[in-house]
C-alpha cells in the first residue's frame, strides 16, 4: 500500500518554485512500463506548458490545489475553448479526449493536479508538441503564457502580441 501524504504537495510546490520550468512532478506508478501512468504535478503561474496533444490516449486530471485554465486549440492554433478548473470553479478536474491540442495555465503558484493516463509511457509517442507554439526555453515562451492567460475562443496562437 502506498500512502500519499498531504505534505507531498508542499514539497512539490517548493521544487516547482526552484525549478527553471516552474513545475515539478512525482510519479505514483512504479515505472514507465506501468499500464496506468499516475502522477502529481505542481505548477507555478509562469510555467510554460507547451501546447500538445496525445494522439491515441485520453488524459484525466483532478485538481487538488489552486486552479488551472485548460485551453484547447484546433490544428492551426486557434483557441477552441477555455475551461476553468479547480478551486473557486464548479469543475474539480477534466478529461480530454485523444488528439486534442491543449495547454494548462496555472491560476496561482503551487496549483496541483493528479494526472492519469494509459501507459506504458513512451517518450517518442507520449506527446506531440504544437508546431505553431514556441518550444520550451524559446524567448517567446513567456510571451505565449501572457497571451494565453487572456486568450478567448477565436484567438490565434500564431498572433502572439
């Protein structure tokens, strides 16, 4: 039996705050070959989660602390929808169908969720990154985060201002 102490989220929040990526995770599953991948993720407001999709797998996330905006896109980078999940919203989580371009924007530092996806994990096929979004570490990544914070359906990711 694995017990998951509440202090784990505090530890992850401290690691996220100290990380250049401004997020941290903790695997619950034993290894990449596990048929069900389960992990906690803690994200700060300025973390850039590059828009991506999972071609053949759905993604389930339950928000445990703070909140997120889940932003979905079409193939051209046009915002299709924006969903608020977590504290102070009616939604406690989300499930995305396969092949959905999306990003997450943390609403406050230390926002946390439990993510569950079908395994096994294969880094070559796990996620496809959007060609219309800046790569992680690119000078435009933080500009994208600021843009995505206010993007509404119909906004175009390739017109980052």
